[in-house]
C-alpha cells in the first residue's frame, strides 16, 4: 500500500500528467471546432469519429507513466523497489497507476474540452437533427450532458485498457519511446482488424459508444466496459508474466 501511495503521489505531482490533460483538451477542442461548430454534441461527435484526433489522445494518455517501468529497470532502481516490497506488489502498482494515469488524462482532458466548447458554441444540442442510437436517446430526452459524459467515460476506459500494452512492450524491449508509442500502435491495429466483424467485436465502434449491442443503455454500457476491462486484464496478465520473469532472473 505504501508503494502504491508513493507512486500515486509521484503521478499527481508529475508535470507530464497535467501537460497530457491540457494536450488532450486542446486536441479535442481543436478537432471539435474544426470538424463542425453547430452544437457542442455534434462537434464533439465529429471529432471523436476522426482517427487522427483519437490517436493523439492515446499517445498523450501513455505519456505520464508508460515508460516508468523500463526507465526504472534500466536505472536499476526497480530492483530496490522489489527488494523493499515484493514482486507481486510492485507489478500490481505499475498496472494500477498506469490505468489510472491513462483514465485521468483522457477523462479530464475531454471533459475540459467540452466545458470550453459549451462556452464558445451557442447550444449543447442541435435540435434540427434527429438522433438515433442506443445512447443518443439521452439527447432526445434532453439529457445531452449525460450523453457526452457516457461517451467520454467509455472512451477513457478503452484508452486505459490499451495503455497497459505500454507496460507489456516496455517489459520486453526496455525502451521508453517504444513504451509510449505502443498503445497507439496496438490499439490501431486491433481496431482496424476488428472493424466490420460485428457489433459485439468491433472495438472501434465500441470505444466511441457507437454500439447497437442492446437497446438498453445500461446493458450496452456494461458490455462496452466489460470488453475493455477484459482486454486490460489480458494485457495485465502478460505484463505480470514478463515482468515476473525479469524480476526472478535479476534476484537469482
């Protein structure tokens, strides 16, 4: 627990965290304002559908913490961390802090951009447009703010899951630059590979909440979260296996 608290303190005092949050906000705002400025929701949706903006967000989400493991390993400081705690505690700490960092960057950055859009654009919802879909029913019920919050939450969960791949790759190659870029590459490849495979397996449409899994928003939301939690769990297990082997070899 002390190790986890120490790393959370390190994360929350890191300039990279706040730089990434502001960078995410700037990207979302620029994308939304460039792709359409009729209403907050329409502009935000348009930006979220553009891969170039989304890819930059994934990259920024990996920036605060993805390279920490390999840097500490290269500097030999991770060895002392393991000695003072335990291999299991150190591995869990890296995973928890990585997921938290990616979620905070994405969620806070996108929420900040929406707040700015609400100031600069005349209206939240374009009432002349008919919205159809599982989650867009909130717009028709004049709950546009809830709709935006759900979209941001789902996308933040997906980015958090992909961010763990940075730990996996960093445990293999021990290169901080590869660690930061790997979530972007892996998410792009898997999303591209699953496009058009069906409503249950299309990772791109699930990540942006463009889902027809169920007419129930609750069930659809639960399914989307479950899919990306599953992906994050698989990646976490891979990191645990690879990092655990490295630790055992170093200790022995």
